[in-house]
C-alpha cells in the first residue's frame, strides 16, 4: 500500500510539472495575450467530464477506505464511564463533516461540469444574494452551536470529578522518556513535591518532600494499576519539557506542564482481561500477530530474533513530541478487580522505606 501511494504521489508530481511547463510555454509564445481563446468547446467539455470522473473517484475511494481500512470498532471500545459520551460526540461530528463534504464536493464538481465554458455563453454576475447568504450563514451557525453546546456538556461531565465519590488520587510524573506513577497511600493524600527536591543519591527521584507526613505512605511505581469501577483522580507533573498523558481507551488526555500541576479523572469500566476477550479485540490481536509472524520469518532469515507474540494492554502514552525517544515513552496500565488491586498495592514499597542513606 505504501509503495502504491508513493507511485501515485510521484505520478501527480510529474503531471503537475508537465502542466506547469505547458503554462510556461504558452506565456512565452504569447498565446495567452489579447483575446485569443486557448481552450475551445471540446477542451471545456473534456474538462467538465473529467470533473465528474474525479467526483466519482473521490466517492469510490472513500467507500473503499471505509470498508477496507476503517477501524470503526475503535469507536466502541471505550473503557471509562465518560467514554461513550465522548464517542457519541465524535460520531455526530464525523457524520456532519462527512455529509457536508459529500454535498459540497458534489456541488463543486457538478457545477464545474454544468457551467463549463461554451462559445457564446456568458457568465451571469450577482453582486449579492441576501437569501443565499442568510442560508449559508444561519445553517452553519445552528449546526456548530449544537456541536459546541454538546461538547461543553461532555467536557463538564469529564472534568468535574466528584470528590465525594472518594476517588483514588494518583500522580503521573513525566520526564524524558519515562513515566512514573505515585499512589497517595492509605491517607489518599499525595505528599508535597518539587523538582528542586530531587535527590538521586537517596532514591528520591520525584522530588517528594521527605518532611511532609502525607508523603510517608506514598508509593512510586513504573506500572499503573487501577481498580475497575473506582473513580481515579490523576495529578500530573513534568520534570523537563511539555508532555501529554494520553490514555486512548479511557478517552483521556491532559498536558503535563513543567512548573504546574494539571489533573484529569475517570472511572475504569472494563478490566484488562475482559477487554482482551471482546470479539473486536480478539480479531485485532489475531491480525497483528499474523503480521508479526510474517515479519518474524524475514527477520529469522536474516539471522535476527523473531518478534514476540503481541498481547493487548492498556497504555499510557505521551502525545506530545518531547524528544528523540518520544515514540517509546509509554507505561502499561492494568485494570483489575478491587481485590487484585488491593493485593498488588500491599506488595509495593512505601516511599519512606525506599529512601537510602548515602
């Protein structure tokens, strides 16, 4: 597919260069000067039909891409409470965009065909048309206002974390090019922290205030575990540059800004195990592993190691280009039952016990 696209791009570039050369030749020969007509009725008719042909091509290639390459199940695999609302907003926006694109492209190409140049035909000029201007102003205003209002309600539902639901408070700490998670411990209160307090010698890698009592039971991990059905409130910091905490299946994203704390909250609704067993995910993983098997054969033939079998996991990604290893800045997220989460958190070392005295 990549090779085909490369060939098409090359062909289009060559055609564009050829057309530019023809225009240059016409301007140099003086054929464009005066009232000489360069294109005759036959030329205009051919161009008109070509416009219709290109219109058909646009629709056909769009349908093919939707059927063959459109990952429509992506809009149904959200794993957070607010996910379906966000997906509905996206689907409505895409329907509106697709409808407007379909209609406007049809009108553009059809009018180019219908009103193509003909000898003796003169274009009609309208200085203004109040009715048309009112139509194409009022309709977009109503549609956009509806989308914006729904978007505001969706945004408020996402961002307004109800503290009465007793959410788990977790800090996501970003630095080139890793993530760290800091759990707030039994008191569910994060200890104070500042990058100026980072002390590598004492294993205080996040700059946590060792004198703050709330920091004693904090837990620092390189893997994010979340209990299903329990609200989570994330506090986000960055040590160096602008990062973005992106959790696609939870429909969550928030920038991590140096010098300030941002936050985002959601409630996980599907465990990692349950997501792996959904029909859409099973098909997707099978396709991925089929591709990896084929690539592994080529690698083994070259004397290299084969690719490992892929297994689905939720991921925390960086969605800002933060440096040369940005692509590799990710952390696994495991959504599990409350019992499994409690057992895991008990095994983690508390911050006060992880400090070293050098």
